[in-house]
């Protein structure tokens, strides 16, 4: 683990059993030992989400059946996630990011599908003061650096 700070408690939306990109993001997040995966809404199918969490060694109480449930529950926990990696299909990115930003949780992603969606998320970033970024899963550096910076929306 880095001596700069304690491990960042990470949650993941998507990326459960059979999802290639979830494994890539988990590997990238572990590369510098600054992240620890502690919660997940790993599939839109509750049984698959639960099985995926068990395979990853997550506490069953922190395996969620939806990103909305996870955002609300983790925001209330004293040991709740500090960041979330959204590794779902593109059409889910904005809704999931919105739920976590509104809960006050740093988001890794999303890609939007329109300028209108980008502007809505930029306004939400300004309102919440939280970080929203897109990183390459093969390059863990930006994810470890940006949560500590005063990052502002690139859509201004």
C-alpha cells in the first residue's frame, strides 16, 4: 500500500461473472495497492450479483442488487465506499453516475451518449463538488491521483 494515504474503499457497478471489463478494472485498481474492493452491484440479475460478490470475497451485506440501492446504502455507512467504478454497458453509465454523485461518492466514469447528458452531469458535478472522470483501465495512475485533486468539470 502507498504511504501517501489509506486504501480507498472502492465499489463496482457491473463487472460480475462473465464480464471481461470488470476484471480489467479490478486488476488496474489493485496495481498500486491504493484501492480495496469492498462493495458491488455486480449484475442486474440479483442471483448473479450475489454469486459474483461471493467469488470476489465481498461481504454478503455489501452485495447489492442495484446501483441505486448500493449508492444509498454505502453513503450511510461510516465505512462506505469512497469511489465507485462503473463498468456497465454505456446506456447505464449516466444513471449510475447520477445516483453515486447524488450520494456524495466519487465516480470513475461515465461516458455519455450525448452533449445534453454531459451537460447534466457537469451541472451535477458542480452541485455536489464530487469528482467524475474517465480513465483507461490499463492505466491506474489517473484514478489514484485525481481523487486527491480539486478536479472541475471538463465541460465548462
